[in-house]
C-alpha cells in the first residue's frame, strides 16, 4: 500500500476520530499555538466520557475544556499555566505538575505521565507522504509514537517549518481535514519605559557574536531596540516569535559566529502573528528541534557566548528566584528557565540573566524582597543565579557571599524600598543566626 492509499484509508470525519477516545484516557493536544481547535471542540461534544485528563505545556489558546461545565469529566493537568486554564487550576478543577520543559519527553517515555491519545495539527502530506507539524516541535513526534491513537487535523494554514518537523502518514492513525486560522499572539508593545530601561541594561551584557535565548514580553522586545549596532548574533531558544524579525532582516541576527548549528535559528516552538507564520513558511534559517534537544543543558552549553535571559516575579536578597508562583499560588510554570540558565553558566563566556521590574502594583510593592514568604516555591536556586537586572542596574552575584549578594540586590531595588530591605534582611540574619548577626 503506497502512502496515498494509507492516507485515504485513514481519512475520517472529526466525529469518527474523537470516537476513538476512551474514558480514562490521558490526552496530549499539540503544544501552545499549535493546538488544533476543531478536533478539540469535537471532543467536547462527547457526552459519554469519564475521567479524561488533558495535558498541556504553555496554553495560549481558548482552553474551552478548562471551563467549569467540563469539570465533571475533564481534568486539565499543566506543566505551565496560561491565562485560560489558570483559574481552573487555582480553583482545584485542574492540576499543576512542576517539571522542567526539557524533562517532559522523558516523563512521557517512562510513562510517568501517561499518553493514550495525541491530537495534533499538520500540513497536507507532501509528494513523499510526509506531513509537516508546523509551529510546535517540542514533544509532538513523541506523543504520536507513545499514544494508542494519534489524530491529526490536516490544516492548510499550518506553515511548512524546517527542522525535525516531518511525520510519515503511516505514523498517524486518523486524519481529519479542516482548515482554520492558527492561534495567534498580537505584537507586544515595547514602549513601556521601565521595560526599556531593563532592556538597555541587559543589552550592555550582550556582545558581538553572542548567541541569545529570550522569551516573549515587554522586556525581550525592549532589549532588541538596543541591539541594532551588534553584529553576528545567533539564536538558540525555546520560543521564536515576531520580535526578532527586524534584526534578522537587518543582518544583525545571522548566526555566523554560532559554535553549534551555525547560521540557524534553533527553537522548539513558534507563536506570534499571522505575518510570523508566513515568514517562517519554508524558511531554511528557522530550525525546530524537539525540546529535549533545544533545552538540554549540554546542548545549550555547546553554544559559546550563550546569553540566557529569563524573567522573574520576585527575587530575595540571597538570590533565590520565584518565577512560577505568587506566594504559594501557582501562576505560570518553570518552563525552560533553569535549563537555559545552567546551559549559559556552562557555556564558554556564557551569561545567565534574570530580569524583572523593581516593583509591582504601580510601584507599591518591591519585587526585590528581603526573604520569601513561607510556602513560596523557589524556581531557580540562589547558586544558579549570576546576573539580576532591573531598571536600576545590573547585579552580578557570581562568587558573592550572602552579605555581598544582599548589598548588590538592594542596589538595584527601587530606592523607596532600599532602607527597609536593609532593616528586614538584618533582622533575618539576626533571627536565623546567619553570619552571626552581621549587619548590612
């Protein structure tokens, strides 16, 4: 049987495809903006299923299954909480699994996390019988391999993305043809003056020929404003988005000095605007790889001059970073923060960077805190933290003792909070016996 016959024999309606889902199944939809809306919505029309678990990484879609009306038969279990499943998890209708993004494939392979059904999205097959999985590489092939049933929504809107993105039609159990727009993320406004100050401060750490990892948001966008005079920058990152396109087109980002995957932009998933999806279509410079490659510390470290830039919600005066919770309330996820910070730490001339505004809630709350509240989970340990950057400057904590760290971090806190931070930390030292009560 040739590939066309295989494809034809497995082409079904969405209703026929989702009827293969059984009560008790653990389902992996495609990650992030790659989530297939049509077949997911058809699954939600089933009224006979019980105890379904939907596993997610970053959710940027509608997440209709996280709504209260599905709570009796669907549990959302996420390793990275998004805005549309956050309430379900915080209200106890869903679960949060703390896990490095790099480790998710291992957990699936070893069946620590079950995978009975994959629901992915892809292009129509090419002349050789391969579909392209488009904007989400991460664990897509793996969940198709591990699942009892792999369902693919064939969508002409999915771009052809280069890299490890091909799956033969013989490896998919059911195909459903349905064209629809992919989930998009609007362009992020980078005119925030605080973000611009942080972005400028970070840009002073970036040199010609560096390889960068950064995410999406006001600060990453702001950094790019200050890189136009750089040369030969490379990209090895987790997510690729619109913000880098102007630097690519200007020749600033060309990967010429990369020591791994020269002249390639390496990422594991893509999300952004429709223009971004057009830009990456058949663009040989873009190379998607599975997440246990892109986020492997040993792989990251093969990029000399690796600069990893990650965000935080708060940092205490010992350098402990909180990035996935507010107090003891789950808010987002660990993602690849520690993967890239450690990779940059082990890179030749690497620079791991944590960035955050000095305050929150309109300047009324300091994000640099003397100590974390009891019960607050630490995302990145103090020994993993090198550079911390706010709008007030750069603190390099590498090799610094507790007292020196506190002094440096107070120096980049908002001036209104510096004296109180000294008082609070001095009390902490005295109460805990650290440094024999040495005062700042």
